[in-house]
């Protein structure tokens, strides 16, 4: 629209921070004085890699010439360069890096990329009454270690951000899976303001243009049926046509997290603790106590009136695993929905600082023997037909696929399959009265073969 009548060529000059690219066909050439013909196949693209200090501190000058080479008119393009970048630990190094490639994509494996988020399912705050994810605030600095850092970088003249606000937002479908806290500067003690989560989809950044704003992202839900584990966040620069307008994004930067799966540990790993039950003799048929020096006796005092009966009682009630991100790892106990004598043990005695808790209850709480976690096992690392399972495979006892019978409840099976990394396998166990996979299968170390 700025081209004057009679113009046949043009040239472009810019201030030092601006790079000018002239895109043209191979047959189109500039003249000896670096002027370009006004052909429709020519496109001029300008880029800036240096953030502006003031508004309109970068200019592009376009001069138009007639067929005789006389200058007919000059057009000026005024540019202000701002930086808006949302950054996470996309390289999985344990540190947030700027200018990550494909931040909006997540891939598996040691050569993959994408940030990892932990479910904050431990209890760092004494007297919280539940897991930390159930609290809408941060009560102890230790809680921050279970979260992932996200930086929103904004630089440029403050006048621009006063007219074009920066908004951090989360899709409605992801909002109930995460909570985000903003580390507000200048407060003593530090203030961590909840800004995104189940009831908050967007947050307008105050004081944009002043550098980095630090956010802590908390996972609230494990992967499960209907939830792949992927959550995304975006930062958008908005244009406001008028004061009450919701705004139109003119630039958006997006990052993706994957919620770390619950990973079950095989019995071939070195034990750290052994859990046993003790039952009164009055409730049992006569059963002789093991003679000394049987290893069981190490758990008993000489005057003990209790008998260690079966290690499978705790095994039926709970299963141990862990969650892991580049910056933090902690164990998580999975509580069986088949609640018997140890119904509250995992929640009341194991849940604590850096020891998480998760459970799944079926609707109506109708459970069978196959819902006990004696019916849940995991192999050591294994390779099957050339496919590697570096974390092993989960084993679940079940009836034959075409037959009726007891099955582990869908809530637990859906949870296990949704974790993805241990590819659950169902094996036939209905031929047993109790029906648990641990009654006929286990793994022991062997140096000479699998």
C-alpha cells in the first residue's frame, strides 16, 4: 500500500539489530546498485534477535525508485522486539533450559525430550491429614522439591506489556490434573501464590518485561483411564482491541509435561525394609514356632507370644513402587482396595515425608480375592522377542480371556495399564482357590540364564 505510482524497483536498509532477508526466485536478481524489481514473487522478511530497550528503537527503510532510478518515496517500518518464552527442563537434565526445541512435544526414551512432573503424593507437612496434593497451598519448603520448575521469561519495554498483556494458561481438560504456584518476588518469607489449577485456567502476569518469573508445577493425578499423563501450559501475548475485550493471541509459546508413572519394584532388588505380621496363637490352629536359629527368630524376642505366620499378609494389602523425575525420586506405596486387617496401615504408618501414597477403589467397593496385591507382581528387566522392558513387566492373575470368573477390579487394572512403562500381562490363576499370582510364580536371581 505504500508503493507509489510509477515505482519500478526498491531497496531496503535497516538499523544494526535488524536482519533483512529477501526471498526471491532463482531468475530474479538485484541490480548493480542493490535495488530489487517490484515483482510479485519477491518477499522481504525482517527478524530481530536483540530485545528492544525502548519502543520503536528499530527501523526498516524502504526506498522506491522509478524506471530512471529516481527516488519517488520512502516508507518506514518501526519495530519493537520483546521476548516471551515459557521454559522447562525439556532436556531432562535437572535444570531449566531456554530456547528448547519442540517444547510442545514429548517423546520417550534416553534420546527423547520433554519435561517430567511428579504427583505430589507424599506428606511433607506434619498434620496435613492427607497427601500434599490435597492442600491448595505450600506449607513447607520441602514441598517445592516435589514440584517441577517452569520459567516465564519476558523482556522488553514496559510500555509494550502495558498494552499487550502476557497470560499464562492451561487447557480446561488438564486443569484438574495440576496446580501451579507463582513465586512472588520481594516477600519475606517467600510467597507462593496459587495461580492455575482445578478452578483457575488463566493468570495475567503482573510486571511483565522484567525478566524471569518462577513457577512451581505440582502434579495432582497419575495417568489413568481417560488421562494419558500429558499436560500442557501456554504463555500468550495478547492484543486487546478494547478495554473489556478477552484479547487475541498474537504469539503463544507452549510446553508439555508428562506426569511420571508409578513404577513397581521387583522382589529381586536389594530390600531396605521387611514388613511382617504377627497373629495371636489363640486365633490359629496349632503351629509349632520355628526352632532357633531360624532366621525368623531374629524378628522375635525370646518372650514373644506371637508367631510370624506369613509374609504374604502385608503383600496382600500393599505394593511398593516409586516415582522419578530428573530432579527428585521418592517411593510410593500402592494401597490395595481389598481392605482387611491392614486397612489403614499404608495411609497412617507409611505415608510421610518423601514417601508417597496412592490407591484405587472400585465403584461400590465390590472387591474379590484377586484385588489383593498378592495377585500383583512384576518381573525383573526382561527382553521378549527383541523388545526390551527395562523396568520389567507387571503380572496380574486372571481367568482365561474367554471364561467367566473373578478378575482384578477395573479401577486397579486401568491404573496399572495407564502407567505404560511396565506393560502389564495377565496370566491364568483362576485354577487356584485364592487365585493369586504370587502363589505359583516368583523370580530369583540366576547368574547363568534368564
